[in-house]
């Protein structure tokens, strides 16, 4: 039996993975790795909902679905742009103007092939995360719309969304992994290089290529984490301002918007920015190439020493997140 004053809304939305890319089009280089087209597919959102038609219109709901997905699509677009730059670097400048990407291209150089294959792996892994995030967030947003039966319901839905945005938070990606990658590159260089110039020593060239890959990956992680942090705090502020909700829910929102987690996130943002700048500096250092083994070892030791201590900030945030999640579950259970 339909709810009084409500009617059935059938939501059917197709989300284009490339909706935030230039022209909303598939990158040209996908033609060289056609398997990606079977991996990066449209996201179909279908759902029937009983809603008050005085409050809701089908177009508003369907536009809202894309609005929820837009953040993750923008991250995906940023990542594709970064990969495109790496691919462009691998293409012979003389051939770049007339370059046509195609499957099983016999003229593909070793450098082009390596760049394209690396990009293919990155896209495959990233789209798995992005598509899941979009589906989860859209589902949660529609749940919130459908359960519009009071301010507590809405505030609880916002709290769930706030906690969910941090599901993909990985401290290893932020510090431990890039520290290991950077020091590994420099240690390997130190064990092989002589006092040769970088433009003639193959070990310098390899180290520079690897360090640029770390730089590209870390730039994406830094931007992603910064956006997630801002979204998390904004959702806390939304809960804190919901004066019609239960006092405990308002207090929970304030603990996000004004508590330790906010200052920890601000510290984390500074730490991430600092590491990014140091990785950029190492790229420039390797690009010059005029150095000796002692200097390379010194760079590795300094980088590791300065950034190892930053792992503590990320660990503190995870501990705070677990504490918030436990607290939220208690509030949610009490108010049901």
C-alpha cells in the first residue's frame, strides 16, 4: 500500500565516467588499450521510491544523482589528465603531432608502450574505487531522501555520509608507501651510480623516470585527500547547524567541525603538502644529475628522517575516526 500523500518515483540515471572530462569524451589513448572500455563503463542508477510529489520532481532527483557523483568523477578526470601528461612525455616529439592511437599498434615504441600499460593499470585500479564510491554515495543520498521523516533521520544520514567519505583513507598511500618508493629509488641509484652526469648515466635516467611516476601518483593522492577532508568537515558543520535534530547529533557534528579531528586534518594537509614539495625537489635534483654517491645517500636519509615522523598524524586521524564511528553507532541506536 502506498504511503499517504506519496507517489512512486522511478529513478533511471546513466552516469558517464567521463562526465567531468573535457567534452565528456573517452581519452583518445584508450584506443591503444581497448580492454579499458569493458572496465570503465557507464554507471546505471535505477530505483523506485515513494515520495511526496509536492516536494520532489523526477528531474531534480536525477540531477541530484549526478551532483552526488560529480566529486568522484572530477577526481577521476584529474587522474586521467595526469596520466595523459605521462603518455605525452613518452611520445617522440617528432611523431606527437600526427600521433594516432590504435589497438595492436606495431609502431608503438618501448617508451610509449610502457607509459600506456602503466596508465592502463592505474585506470583499472582507480575506476574500481571510484565506481564503488559513487554507487555507495548515491545509494546513501537516496536513502536520505526516502527516509525524510524528521530531522533526526536527516542528521543520521548526514553522519553516515561523513563517516563513509573516509572509507578509502589509506595511511600507507599517504606516507609509508611513497617514503619506501622514494628511498628505494635513491638507494638503488646510490648503489649503481658513479660520479657520472645524469644526462649520460642510464641509472640517473631510470631513477628520474621512477621519481616522476611517484610525483604524479602523490600529486593525485594529495588532491584527493584534501578534497575528502574538506567534505568531511563540511558535513560535520551541516550536522552542527541542524537545530531541529537531537542534541547528541548536533554535538557529534560539532566534534567534527570543531574537535581534534579538524586540527589533525589541517596538520595532515600541511604534512602532505610538505612531502609533495620535497618529492618535486628530488625530481629536479635527479634531472640535473650532476652529483655523487654521498649526496644521493644524504638525500635519501634526509627524506626518510623528515617524513617518517608524519605517519603519526595519519595514525591519530584513523584513531579519531574509529572513536567517532563508535560514538555515532551509539547515538544512532539510541534514536531509532
